[in-house]
C-alpha cells in the first residue's frame, strides 16, 4: 500500500479533502496535515517518515516542509498540486482536481 500525505496550510479544507477522497481506496492509505502552527493537525516528523508520497497544495507548502524537515525530505517524493486556497472541504471541483492529479501521478486504478 502506498502511503499518501496531503499537506496544506491549516489542514482545514484542501488536505483533509485529499485524505477523505483516498480514505477507502484499495491501493493507498492517506493522512493529512498542515504547515501552520494553527493547523487542525500540524505536520510532524512521524508524518514525514510515514509517507511514501507527499502531495502539497502549493509551492509555499513544499518550501515550508523543506525548511522544517530538510534532512528527512532528502529521499521523499514531494508533488506540488498547484491547488489554490479557494475551496471548501469536499467542494466538488476540489475533489475532482485532487482525484485527477493523484490518480494521474500514481496511475491508480479506479474503484
């Protein structure tokens, strides 16, 4: 099983949507976290170590991770989805963007 970690700023809308969308996919397990100290769940060393692939919503999230977890990220696969903070949790367009991006990158089978 591939372990996916979804990251946004506050772990409020985008990254929890990614986690929820892939929650029951038979080929992956998913978590989400935020880069902000005010996030519902702030990304931790354990999250980074756990993940096979890290999907960040914006380039700034990747930069924040690289600043905070420099050595841990040396061999981590980090993908920037380029999804702006314009969506609410489980917004239909957000779900579609995340699903298409992740499915395309990982070549997941549909279920």
